[in-house]
């Protein structure tokens, strides 16, 4: 006779795989190239008519280095659904990241996706911070992968003597990117100074200096 406790565990096991699914929803058809101009709004984008699908819808060019002339020496070329409508409903996307010598991809997180990145060129310090504030890091070079768990704060710093190139892949068509510094010091409208002085335990002059510096710096990237 199955005890009620065992039954409870079995029920939990049956339910868990679907309820813990953390990636994008599964596609319901072969092809759903995003119609970015569609008038209706859904969770993602409607598909464009299959009669209008062409070979180009399945390809996207990330061969060119981005513009590294900014305060952070970084350039991200995004291959998410906004740039590459072919990934609509597929639950994946890939970016290209370039870092100048000494350049940094400042601490940020992706709310909707884990990240697996392959380093193609250079020497990069990758740092990951857990919700317990444990800091994991390693210097990685060409041919290595690094993993960023979903939603965790992370950064990449070019510590080598040549430009860094890596390609992050995501299990989301639109992973979202939230920078720690901009989400506190460069919002629209600005967060009241009182919140930031009380959070960081410093005076207005420190907060104003950081706000001014960050507002004038170009990320070369607008988080979506
Ligand atoms: C690179 O970005 C800088 C700063 O925004 C800009 O002045 C420059 O024209 C850009 N270069 C190219 C090739 O787009």
C-alpha cells in the first residue's frame, strides 16, 4: 500500500519538470519569424506569413567588431529577437562581445536567461557573484567556455594585451540586460538621492559625482 507521504513525493516528481521550466516557452510550429511591426502584442512576437519567409531569415551576421570608442571599451552586438527575428519562439539567442585592452563589460545580469559563452580571442577575467555574495572568477582564454547562471550578477574584464572577443549564447530570445550601475545611478527619472545616500551610507556629493560620471559615459548598448 502506497503511503500518503510517498504519493505526495511521486506527485511532486511528476509536477516538478514542467513547473521548474525556467527557459522560454516551447515553439508550437516549425517557423515563427518575428513580425516586428505587428500591431498586436503577445508574449514574444507574432509570426510573419510563411509565404514571406526567405533563407535570410535563418542567418545573422556577427562578423564585425563593434565600436569600442566609449568609456568602458566595450561593444555588444546583440542577436536577440529584435535584431534577429528568426529566433522568435526558439528560446535561444547569441550576442557578440568585444572588449578593448583594459575594457570592461560592467557588472550586469540577465533576468530571463542563463549564459554560455565561448571565448574566441584574448584573455578575460570573468567574475560571477551569487546571491550569497560569494565571488567566483577565472581568467579565461581562447577556446574556453564560461557559464553564467540565470539572473546572477557577472562581469568580464579584458586583462590581456589584445582585444577580447567572445560569443555569449542564451536560452532566451530576449535575455534582457540590467547593469548594476545604470539601474541605480542612471534611471529615468532619477532615483531620489536620499535612497542612494541611505543605501550606500555616503553623502550627496559622492552620489552626485557617480551619477554625473555614469550619465555622461556611453555604454555603446541600450538594455532592452
Ligand atoms: C564610435 O563611437 C563614437 C562614440 O559614440 C563615435 O564618435 C564614432 O563615430 C563611432 N565610430 C564609428 C565607426 O561608428
